[in-house]
């Protein structure tokens, strides 16, 4: 990275190389940590900070006790600087066309294991047939996923629509509903289940660490508190805990259909309303013109549409 000198590019008096330093300083709130990320000396970063202070007429970082904190101006500036850099990066990467078979690229996707089973595995089959140089890196969706999306460190997030990040681009992927799953030999539950029986049973529940328990919040607001005997960090563990028991799991229909084909479990329709939701793809708005991201989104949508056409969903 270049931070000054005779060949720096300027816009209205500001060395544009300093935007990179400003972005990292705002993120780290520390000259030492920023120097480490930028692979520069602390004195070079201190010099860059002083030049930014002079140009912007603001201290940007001030010492409070032992820590450095952002000024209100720097806090307000943070997202704008990051978005500007991402837009520049996307513009530099943009090509008139995207030829999957000739590209080497890794796409990072944050999603639940539910989406990995239902959609991304189908995406994988389509992508690998067309593009031997493309790799998929899957990240478990978590509390920091949307921050990573804002920072441009992941390409795509797939999550229920209520988790969408305001101001970023999005596209609905699939709609699903919640059903119940019980062991094949469960003697307490027939083909349907009413609310009194549902609330009287013991439950295995998906409760991911660090994420809002959306279904539990909805349950408490609409139906009441369940008796959760086992909680898991992912959907994949749910069916195994209900085997040879009278417990019930509550999960998306598409995932329940998958498990009912490979395990001795059966789907039970609730005779009361349970949550419906829309899984949605979201990407940074700076990637709107990135032909690679556009291709990836289209392949994801096509994979889901193909599964519906083949009655796999």
C-alpha cells in the first residue's frame, strides 16, 4: 500500500491512498493494530493519521483513558469510506463478461446448514459442472455475518428476510414453512398434532449460538414457552435426538422432507399456525455490477427452481 509521496493520486487535495488508512484506522481504533493490518510502521500510520486530521479538520481518533475512541465525525464517516473503497474495488474487478469455465475465483457464502442442505449443495452440482476453477467457501451464519457483508469480506449471505441488512441488495430465494418431526415409532403423535399436545411434549430445538432465537421469540409471543429438553447449534443434529423417543423437533419443511427420506422419522402437520418465512440472498450493493456475483446469484436461483421443477421441493 502507498501512503504518500510525489506520485500519490489526489482528489480535491486529499491523497486517495489515505482512504485505505482511514478505513483501517476506523475499524481498528488503534494506530498499532492498523499498522499491523496495513503492514506499515506505526510512525507511517501516525503520519497518515495526522495528514487525515489536517485535511478533514477533525481529530478522528482521541485518547480516552488507555483507549483510542472515534470522534462522532469519524463514526459517521466509517460506512461511507468502506462503501467507497468497496465500490472502487468492484469497479476494478468488473469485466464486460464473465466466462465461468475460464475463471478462477472463490466465492464466500454465509448460510445455515439448512440452506447448505437444501440449496447450496444443489448450487455446487451446477457450478462444478460449468466452472472447474471456481471454489465455494461456506461459512456458518452467525452474529458477525452481516458485519462481514458490510465490510465486503463475504460475497453472499442467505438468511430469513427479517435478518436482512438495511441498505444492501437482496433477492428472495425460497419460501418455506415450519413443520414438526417425530420418531417413526412415536406413540403419542399421529399424522397431525394440535397445540395442547404440542405444548405438552418435550422438544429438541435449534438454538444457534450468538443468533437471535427467532422461532422461540415468535413462540413466546404467539403460543407460549416450550419445554426444551435438548438444544442444538445446527439443524443437522435435530432428527437424531428424537429417534426412539417421544420428543418432537420443529424445523423447516424442506429439511424435514430430506430427513424423512433417510432416517426413521416422519413429518407431522401442526393443526395450528406456525411460522412461515422467506430465505433471501443478500450481497453488498457495491457488487451489483460484479458479473461474477450476478452469475452466482442466478445459479443459486436456478438450482432452487430446478429442484422445484423436479418435485424435490
